[in-house]
C-alpha cells in the first residue's frame, strides 16, 4: 500500500480555497488500515492448552499508510509508500504521526483479551527487517552523523508495546563508501537500536529504483510491467532481479550477524520477498514472518512477472505470511496454487506436508494520539482559524501523495461534475486537496503533476470568484497540528485511490471527527474499505458520475445517518491500535512455529541410508518394492507454466541415471526387485522390459515375471457392468474441463486435472463425484480414490497392499524360494489408499491385522483379461489411524480372496510364510509425502536416485570382496 504523505516538501492545491488557507503548514503522520487479525480463537486456545504457555509478543509497523506524511524528520518504513525518492520521509507514505493500528482480520475472531494474558516477565527479541531504517541520517564530518527518528509508522507500533526487545535492520538511505563513515554511522545507530545495511549506489539503482519501484510496485498496484523503453532507463530486467537478490542477501548477512536462537524475524514488504529463503537456507529453525504493505494482485496479473516462481517460493519459506486484507491473502494463495501447483488450505499453502500460514492482519493507527492532539492549544487555534476562514461553506478534503494510484485527477473531475450538476453549491463548498509531490524526476509523475494543475486551474476558472485564489501550491510540509485541525473541520473526506494497500488517511480523518461527525467517501479499491465500508460511502473512483452523486449525498446527509455512520467507523478506529496489530502478528508467528513443531514430530524421519545399506548387505534374501511415478521417473521442468509441460509429464520415463543401478540390483541373485505401479502394463513394459525384475501394473492387479507374460492376480468372474457408464461420465467431464484427461485401465478409470485451472478443476471434480455417486456407481462394487488433482474409480479391493501377498505367493512358487525373506525395502509415492502396503510388511503391527480368515485363497489367472472381485462401495477420504488402516487392508485382502472362484496351484500362505522379517530390516519409505504410514521419507525422486546409486555401488563392492575371500579360501 502506499501511504499518502511523503515527507519533505508538499504541494497543496485548493479548489475554491482562500489565499489565507494556503498559509497553513503541511505535515502529517499516517499509517495503515484496520481489518482483521489472525487465526481463530478456538485454534489459539487449543495451542495454549497444548503448550502450557502463552506468548505475549508483538511487532511492528504501520507500513503502508496514506496520509500526508510528517515533516522532514518523519520516517516510514519503506514499504509503506509508493516508490518515491529514497528518503526516509518518502518512505512513510502516510503521516509520520500516525502509528499503525491493528484491526482484526476477517478470517478470525478477536482475541485481544486473550493476548494480554501473556508472560509479562518474558522478553522476546524481535528483529524488524525493512528496506529503510526509521531514521534520517546526515553526515556532519568524517566520523560524525546526526540522526532524526520518526515517531510514526513501525516505530509507533512498537513503542506502545511492552515486553519486546526490538531491533531494526535496514538501509539508512545514504551511500557510505568509506569504512570510517560506516563505523561511525553503525555506532550512532546502535544507540537508537538500529543496525545498518550498507548498499552501494549501483545496488540501490538496480535493486530499489529498478526492480522494486519500476517492476514490483507497478505490478502489485495493477499498473502492469513497464515497457522496454522504461526498462532501458535502469538497464534490463535480469540485471535488476540479480541486484534484487544480491541486496536481499546483504540484508540476510546482517541478520545472521545479530541473530540469536529464539529471535523472531519480521521481514517487511515487497523489497524483501527473497529474504525469507535466504534466512531459512542459513538456519531452518529461524522464526520468520513476512508482511506485505501493498496489495497483492490477482494471479492473472502476478503471473506476468518473469521471476514469479522464485519470489513465490521464497516467500513461502516464511512461517507466517501476512497481508492487510483477506482479498490480498486470497490472491496470494491463488497464485501459489495456480502457478506453483501447490495445495491451498484454509490455513495457508501446503507444500509436501509443510504449511506456510497465510492470514490477514489489517493495520490501524494510534487514534489516541490524534484525540490528544485535538486538545492542544496549537490545534485549537488552527481549528478556530479554519472555522472562520471557511465560514458558511462545507469543507471537503483530500490528502494524497501525487501518485498515479491515488486517483487525484478522477477525484477533481468528479468534483467538477458535481458543481456542474448542482449549481446551488458553487459558493457553498470548498475542496482542499493536499497533493504531495513524489518522484519528480520521473516523466510519468511530471505528466501527472501537469494534468492535476491543469484540471484545478480549469475548475477555478469556471467556478471561482474574485475573492478566491484559483490555486494554492505550498512547497513545504504541513505539520501534524495543522493536519489534525484540518481533519477536525472537514465535513466530507474524499479517499478515491485507484488501488491502495490500506490508506490510513481515512482512519486519521475518523479519529479527528469525534464531535463534527463528518462523512467519509472511500474507494472500494482501498484496503480500508474492508474495515470502514459499513460506515463510509463506498465508490468506484473510475465512475465519475457515481463519485459526484456520492458528494451530493454526503453534503446533504441527514444528521441521524451521519451519526450512525460515524459511530460505526469511530468505534472501529479507536478500538484497534497499532500495538494490537504488531502484537497479533508476532503472537501468531510464535503460535505458527509451535504448531509446525507438532506437525514435524508426526512427519517420518529421513531414510537412514547407511543403515539401510548395511542391513541390506548383511541379509540373505532381499525384497525391493519400488513405485514408478514420482519415484523412479525423470523429473520434467515446467518453468512455471500453468500446469507444467503436459505432454512431457504424461510420458512417464525411467530416470536415465537409474538404468545402471537397477541393472546391478536386479542381477544380484539374493535380491528380488518388484516395480509396483498404478500405470498400465504397456508403460511398464516400455520402461523396464530389459531388466530382470517383476512388474506389477494397475496397483498389482496384473503381474509379469522376469521376461515372462502378463497374468492377472484377480478372479475370473466379476460384475463389471459399471465400466461403460463411468466411462461416459469421465468423457463428459474431460470434454468440459480444458487440459484434463482420463485413462481407462482394466480395473479402473483415472481422471486427472493436474494441468487444468486448479479452482475450476476442483469444482468439476466435486460435480463429477455427485454424478458418480447418484448414478453409475450408486450400487456398484467400487472404490473412489481422490488424489490432490485426480479422481479414480477402482474395483473394490484394488490396492497395492491387497495385492502384494498374492504377488509374493507367485514369486515364491515360480522361483522355488526356500530361503526366508529377511530384508524388505519399499519405496514409493503412493496414494493414501495404497499405503496399506507399508502396513503389510511392518513387523510392529499385530499379525491378526495381516492374516486372512480360514478358507480364503489367492488365485492367479494367467489369462490377460482377468477381472477383480466385487465387494461393495468404499471411500478413501476418511482419516484413519495406522492400525485401522492395517485392519482395513486385511479386510480387503480377505474379501478379495473369499470371492475367488478359480483354483490355485499354490496356497497364499507361500507368500506370507516365506517372510522372516525383523523390525531393523524393514525400510518403508514415502517419496515426497510427509503425511504417510511409511517409516521414513525421501523428499524427491532425485533422492531416490542417489540412494539406489549408493546401494548398487555398495552391493558391487560387497560382491567383489566376497569373491576375493572365496578365492583366497580355495587357495
């Protein structure tokens, strides 16, 4: 969000104003918006009970604000404003006087009373990292510096909060190339609890003026990416992004130097989107939060950014990601799901079991400061002068930075239309527009300034009088007292931003309207609209007629309506403080980290590769069960395209680096290798036909021995009447869902919408399930298995766990296996429905969960078109404990065998009886699924490749040493 008062010189344009009014000084302190807080009280209370303690910590700033900024010394953390000159004043886009105020987020209820029960005796260190420090530094000599601290923005938010030890890390806004100057400035800043990051002029030019202000800021405010001619002024995009990453790493390096275990690190704004990754790469246990003070655009806008992938993944490294409004949080989650293909949840974004919490934390102001100011003699004197000056006229006020997103031309044109349509008001209303110049060296801003002056001049010429000065331009600041007085006498405030992260001018105006009860006209595109919309008149600033009508409504509004509207907004503004905002965010960050620790304890540990290899070498008869897709497959680079490269990803290919290791493992006489996959038989033949291994296709329903023919493991007599009707449903939804596809296998149908629009795909999947359950499969013996982006309909009992004992029986019979299997390694990226295979082998589970009832028998039908058994409908969506899943797996296996009508040449006990497995020799490993029944975890197929290479190398070395030993023994 930008704030609307850049520090430094301000220009004031008065439409229909008096010359005397122009003499007013101009300065202001403004800050962010209000809105809603964080997680739900129920969740937080639960966490408190679990951990037996409460955090009462807080943090920082009202960064993006929109009020006329304070005088020259005022600072605002640089995220607050629209890109302006690199000066501390410009950084705080709303007045330096206003402190950020935290309103409750729409996502969760209030819990202010709860937060105050924290451990007051504890102090937690907070490292606030922002592009700019809250200081204005001026060099007075070789080793002398003068510093001026701002009272607004981030500073105000933290000053009002107790029990936190906060330090600031950021750029001081000046180039200090010499070591003497750097040491002196560092020492001077240390007294203000500030730590500098020294950026040279080239980095500032490319990183700040280039990537931040010319790329990210316009994009986040829906202005789009710059054209080539604008990019040329700061070199090219690639060099700017490289500078951006280098600058973020420089901030991270300073954080490393001052970080202590347990510190909370709060990163601010679009300048530091790469910082969370840098910090987590250094220490995964750091508590890192990131807050954006501007809007976050819709995914369709954001996806145009060339560096979209890197920035999203970096921000997701943070534990907690905060925005001012729910809309911005929703846009961020949508970008992660649509661009990265990750899973969005009510809590945030989930990636391979790791959850990044995403929530709305609307900011606010220090309303008490404004209320106290109205009692000061200087302010009362200003109020008296303004009341006399504008006696007999209604006062309308606009306070903005002179920026494209503030809608100043649209506002003034709407006022002109109002005067045209309501001549009665020509001499009875005055519009005071404070327009603070920013980025005066940029052609677009120069053009905007000329445009505003032209419109103001035309209005003053058409509707002015001999006693009114057409336009007043003040090249100096409006001080805080004068600004509060101006708020107090204003009848109607106009905030018509075309796009604003929050805009706290509206908050400041309401805070100063305790007695007058003025009317607020507020743009629906400002973040503040989500908090003050009930009491304000919301407008579309692009609709000049609508704004003109709203001005008339505001000026003629009845007292009782004004009272109701004001009462609502005043209550909101005065009950949400900047300190609440900061406190809520840091509390939520601590809470999120604590929850993550609980989840981490439930995640399987990494595979102990050396132990697994040692046990493998010591064993006499080994069984290796390997999945295929996302386990042994070659990764496909998608370059961030929506859904990835569909053609390449659909063509499953064995990872080229695995051919050698697999061949070595398969040739070992003491090792039996099975590739168990849901893929079709032709896919497995194409990829593994050359290897001496067993292949099990369609979740084990079809089995092919080494160099043999395919056979089915399922009974002959099955009712498959559901197949045709299910096929019609899948075809229908494939046609109406772009980039979706379905596969028809012998025992199942799979509809995949991985490459489709994620939200549309989910809606279609939900609709498909309704069609299936009410029609084709209402009475059919099938299971419906839902993946993250797929829907599968299988015959009942078709799971990898249900098939593995029959597969073992066939292997034992075919190979005349006598030596018991004393080592099992099972690695795969399996659906939850198929993870019963992990339970099947696990010696820690009771044997009754893996024993079939008497009378059950497995059968192998060597005809290629055998069909699976029938048993009734089931669903895989209900959560179960591992023991429950084991029992379900046993039930399904017994059901499958009990329905077998064919005779068998061998009994199922041949497969089970050959197992002589102890716990230390069983290694089940999930690939990329942190929520799993497996004992261990490998994060990706690349880790599988590395492990199998190690295993093959160790096997070759072991065989060589054994051969040498036998040769010496014969000698």
